[in-house]
């Protein structure tokens, strides 16, 4: 039960402020926190153009979680995007010809964002309104429930297409959802999935039309909030204990692996070619 106690005893960071004061008082540049009177908040990612996850964005997501968890009247969060893209994933400019002074804090912030969302005592729901590759899945997979808008966009871990590899803890997240064999195949191929395929494989819990996404997310949140927190949180922590323990045990190893791997000349060359291809499309 020590894991549950650690989650419940997270330090408060001050009194929760209403949504109209959030951005200015807490320095949130890329995230709007919309508080509701029904016991949950909505976190809207809004880092143009595609909610790429750089050091500052990851730190801000952690800060937003802090703010919402500090409000005793708030028991859940819906994570969505104010842009047509849910999140395009990690910012490649943090990894291509990297600033070595930023590299360690960058990956540390990626780790912290993921584990904080994964272990939050709040009910967490992803309302995925658009494309959700790589690091976008990192956010979505860390929530308790995922609802994906139908459409032509895709979702999946496509790191191998850039010569990258998903970290062990993200591989584990996918495995928890789709099973060992399917996750192994999907990870190696960097497979992206249309909404109906993501639903069939278990990556998401529902697929709905885009105009019903938030309505469905709110309805689902209210269902979860009917459950007493103490039992729900204990069940969440117990079912995720193995993942959480492994994450903490291997966190430093993962950081060292990333720093070493990302500086590989072969990988840097692959990312450079990818960036050049993007420039030609602009």
C-alpha cells in the first residue's frame, strides 16, 4: 500500500484558481485548464502548430497536472487538444544535433510527464481529436480511458521510421493494451492505425464522430466519478504496480540509454534526412 500512500500524499502547490486566471497566474503558455462545476477539469493542449513535445511543453504538462491535483474539488481531467492534431509527438529538434545541456532535462521531463499522468490519483481520460503518433500515444496511453474521434487520421508508435526506438516503458504501455505479440509486431514496423483499427486492437476504448467527442468524454467521466476515489485509486495502483516499479527501477538506465542512443551518427543522419524531406514539403 506504500505506492498508494505516495500518490495520495503528493505535495499541494497552492490553492486552485479558476480557469480565467490559470494561464497568467501559473505561467501556462501552451495549456488551458478549464475547470468545471462537476468535479473535473479539461486540459487543452495548444502549442502550435502540432503540440510537439519539447522540454518546455513536457514541463508545462507536469505543472498542469500539479495544478489540477492541488484542487480538492477536482477528481478528474480530460486531456484534449485545441488544435486539429492531438499531438505530433516529441519535438525532433530536441534530438537532432541536440543541445547537450538540454538533452538530459528534456528526457527527464518526458519521463516525468508520462509517469505523473500514469500514476495520477485523478480519473484521466484522453479525448483524441486528431492525429496521434509516437509521443501523442505517450500521453494517451498514460490515461485511464481513451476516446478517439473518427476520421482519416492515424494513431500509433512510428518511431522506427525515424531510426528511433520507443523507450521500454512506452513499449510496456502498448503491451498492456494490445498484448505482447501484437505490440512487438507494431513496434518493429512502426505501424500506424486508422481509428477503427486502433479500436479493434485495444489502443482506444471508443471511437466516436468528432462532433460527439467531448460529449462522450464528459459522459464517460461522470460514470467514473460515481466510483468512490479510495477504492478506485487503490485498484489503479495495484493493477499498475509492476509497470510503475519497473519504471522507477530503470529510470536512470533509460535516461543514459537515450542520451547515448540519440547521439549515434547513424541516427543523426536519418533524422537529418527526415527534416530535409519535411522542408521540401513546405
